[in-house]
């Protein structure tokens, strides 16, 4: 068996994070500029043992030494179960990630997906995107407790989607190409923690939180209509309205607020945090003429990295 490898990209949530956990719609897109790759290489010296090496997570250990609930072990075990294989192959598994962990870019879903794709291909039965997605969701449940499933779905299918938990995802087709700049605060934050904290507050005061989630749901629908109509200004307004509500839920932070304000002052049409919040990344919708200005403004405001990405327009035939 030769070396087998597979990759998965990051994702960006355009609108609706957190509210999506409560059944509201959200819109997300693949962020292909950042990739994670897993490689599996046969190792004949060590029969029936799989060594896992993920420097970004400081893992260099046999898979059996990881806890049964560890997301890496879970992704591997679920793949073997799905293929009805009862032992680990003799192999070395390496993962390298350009996607920073704990920063709102869907890293936990990307990790589960590269592991499932690589291991199933290595064993001669590459799994279809639908099965990869189902298994990755199971791993996400172990990670987050109550994931919406948006991250694993967007990354498994690598398509921009309008997503509602439990419903078939809908393809997002903008009439014109949209350009975004993504800024990294450099702060790492666990999404499991922010989701759990909002969950506790929701239990304590459902009425107040529900009002805010309703407003986020409306901002998402507003943004979805704007994307379909090719109205960048309205999409920007929806992103700003969404950010206001995320701030009301205490999911932003000073560093995110600072980058968002800098992007808007420099000409972005809308800007908001993306993902779990309280750190991680923000994204700004930027008209072509303002790209250099906004990029500079984000760098001057302290962004650790700034990326440009696009959501391709689909002209009607
Ligand atoms: O921080 P990330 O990349 O895992 O994104 C989380 C998105 C949430 O809506 C906050 C959680 C979820 O499960 O949808």
C-alpha cells in the first residue's frame, strides 16, 4: 500500500452562527485558502499499530493510547466501524494543518473529515461525501455537545450553503462574485465553551435570548435575499445587524470589535465575527475599490493575518 492522503478546507460563517444551534438558518462557505492534510503511510515494522502524529495538537502516540472519546480516536474508530474492519492498520498517520485551531474556522470538523477520508481511502474504500459528513457530525457531537452540523456539512461538500439543522442544505448562488477579507485576532477560543455558555444563559433566561436569536434569524434571511439579488449593500447591512446581536449575546470581544470597526471605517460594507466568537476570526465584505484600504486598516488594527477570499458569482445561463 502506498502513501494515501486527503485534505479538507476551512469554513467561514457569513451569517447566523450560534443561532443555527437553536434551529435558525445560517449561511457558510468553504474557505479553500487554508487547508488541512492527513497522510497515512504503511508501517510494516509495527504490526497492527497505528501511530498518530499531529504536531499542532502535540500528539505523537499510538491511537490506542488516546481516550476513546478523543476526537482523533473517535474519527478513526467510526471509520473502521463503518467499513466493518476490526483492527487498526499498521501505519503512521500524520496531519498538518494550515488552519489554526480554536479560531472559528471549523478546524474540528476539518480534522474529523481528513481523518475519515484518508483512512477510508487507505483501506481501499473511500467513503462518499454524505457518509463522511454523517461520521464527522458524530465526532463533532463528542467535541461540542450540541453542534448544529453546519461546519461538517460545508466542509464535507465544499459548497456555500444555507443551512438549517435537520433540513437538507440549500446551495447559495450569488449573482455576482463577493469578496471578503478575513482578519485573525490571534486569540484562540474554544467553541465548545462559547456554545455551552450561551446554552446555560438560554436555560436561565430563554425569553431574552430568544428575542436576540430571532433577530439573528431575520438578519440571515435578509442577507440570503441580498445574496440572491446581488445586493452587496444589503448583505453588508445584514452582516452588521448580525454582529450587533452577537455582541448583545456577549460573543464578541475587544479585539474582534476593533478589527470590525477598522474594516468598516476603511470601506467594508459589513463586518462581523465568524464562528464561535470571543476571539478567532472576523470577516468583512469589501467592494473591489476598497480592498487595499481595508487590508491595510486590518493590519494596522493588529490583525495577526489577513486573507482574501471570494464567493464566486453564478451567472444564470
Ligand atoms: O468556531 P467554529 O468554527 O467551530 O464554528 C462554530 C459555529 C457555531 O454556530 C457557534 C456552533 C455550531 O455548531 O454551529
